[in-house]
């Protein structure tokens, strides 16, 4: 598994994201070790592999639409997080 520290979209705290070795499945934990299933920060499934394919199939749709229909972040918030 690959581990990344990512900023929470909801409270600005840190989350810990693990990506399965297949590059497809993710799980996100709060810094306390509890699984983060919030609509804004929940782990997602990656359709593309690293690079252009991942950007087109996973990153662009996330930036445009969020994680899911319950994600309360705005396009501007998601774009800001992407460049931070």
C-alpha cells in the first residue's frame, strides 16, 4: 500500500490516504486512525492508471463534480485544494 498525507476538505486537518497496490482502491483515515467516510473525503476507486489516463478518468471528474452527490465542496474549493 502507498500512504499519502492529504488535507481534509471539511475541517482543514490532515487525513491519511492509503492506495492499494493495484492503484485502484483507496481508504482514508482521520489523523486519529478512524476511517473517514465523509462525503467530501471518503476513499474512492481509481479508474485510470497514473498519468494522463488517471487525470482524465479520475481527477477531472472529481474536480468538476466532487466525490459523490453528497459532496458539499464547490468547484472553486476543489480547484484550490488541487493546487495547494
